[in-house]
């Protein structure tokens, strides 16, 4: 993170989703399966699974607001602001540290 990490604590949270979810989100933005973004999905998912360290926040079933709240919680902002949230955050933190079972790739027809 360059100079930012020299003056601030930087925590990485990967906003992760399955390929099916990513394709649906791209379609909502009117980008097809052959768009640049769609063509990058497999490469990026492989990198997130194998090469890029960090806590993964699975966003498949989350709204934008929920994902933002959980990312903030994972980064420690909510836990610092309200001690009463710590028990509620524990399952979330444990869930994101567990590796997910690999699913077979979605086949295009």
C-alpha cells in the first residue's frame, strides 16, 4: 500500500464471490459473458484462492451495505467502536478464516 502502510495500520479484506454471482453482477451492469470483466473472473478467482493472502469475505448473499459493515467489522473498526459487538463478530471472523470447498467451474453452453 505504499506510504499509507508506513503511517497507518492496513488490513486487507478480499471481497469474494462465486463465478455465478460475479457473472450475474456483470449482467446487471449490462456486461456480457464475453466482456473484459467476465474474461478475468477465472484468473482472479484462482489468484484469490492460491496467491493473494488476506481474509475473504464471501459476498454472494450479502447486500452492498452488509458487505461494507462486515468488511469494517473485519478491519476492526466496529469492534473498537462498540465492545458489545465483539461476541457477535466472533462467528463471522471464524467463518472467513475457514477455507471453502472448491466447486467445479461453471460450464458455458
